[in-house]
C-alpha cells in the first residue's frame, strides 16, 4: 500500500528534527525516534494515525515547549516575573505532552516483536496481587480511560514509596508526577482524540479494547523491576 511506504520512516524521522540548536546555553528538546515503522502496529493503529500523532502532534508539543523555555529564559534574564509566571501553563502543557508521548511510544510494540504478550515475572505477579488478574486490570484501565472527560491519559503506575501498583488518570497533557511525586509510570494510554479518531471514528472504548494487542509489557516490566527490585 502506498501509504505504508510513505509512512514507514518512523525510525528515522526524529533524526531530521534535530536541527534545533541550544539557545543561550538552554537544553532544547527533539522528537524521539520510534523503535518501529509507522505501519508496524496495524491493524490496531493505522500507519496514518501513527505518522500524524508522532510527526505532527508530538512535534508541536516539542516546538512549543522549546519556545516557552526560551521565552522563560528571556523573562528571567530581564527580571520579568509576570511573564515568567504566565509561561508556566505553556511549559506544563507542552512539556507534559513531550514527556507523556515519549513514554507512550515505548509502551507500544508490533505483535511480531512481542506486542500484546502478557507480562511474566515480578510485574505479572504484582498485577495479580493488586488487581486480581490481568483481565481485571485491563477492564479497570479501559473503564477509567473511557470516563476521562475531554482529553487526557490513563496510567498504570507503581508507587515507589508504597511499592504498590495503581491506576491513575490525568487531564490534558498533565504528566503523572502531578498526581504524586512517588508515582512512576509503567504504562500510559493516550485518550486524546488525535490518538484514534481517524480509525475508530471517535469511539474511545473500541480503541481502548484493541490497543492491548500492541502493548509492550516488556518495557513496563523493565521499568517496574528497576523501581521495585
């Protein structure tokens, strides 16, 4: 299919965004590469959605984040406290968009590379202990994700302090840390319309039902074992 040929550059697109240079010593952020081609998650997520989501939406968050950080640096240099305060919402929204999407891409994998395979080891055991079963966890995350009003995210996280798995939701592009400093995201599912509208006709429950077929539990397990050895 011609589309798949056009959008099969997911592994390399990020490299072409790295024209950004450091401004006045500030760290600038660039679009991360995907570990798979845009069409590799089909039929669960279409290549067209992946291309738009990565190339357009995530890149826009990065562009606006860098711009807001530059403006903040200028405001601080000028002692302009009012402007510095006003910029905080843009930094939170766009910075959160970059953080969240960078996790989301790692949470996905083609079925040929293990996508959808249930976790074993310590994470699999913890899911059974804290939620009863994988099926009950999925049902809980799907229900809470579908119930998010407007746009946002549903997360599986580990509370490092309590060493317990929890399910949380965040609004808009708020990163999980806004719900608690001890929470570490293992798995985040984007429930913004841009993640599914072209393919699932804005029927969020259908998208949530199918996305588990390409969830990268191997990555989630690695994070969990690092945080809860």
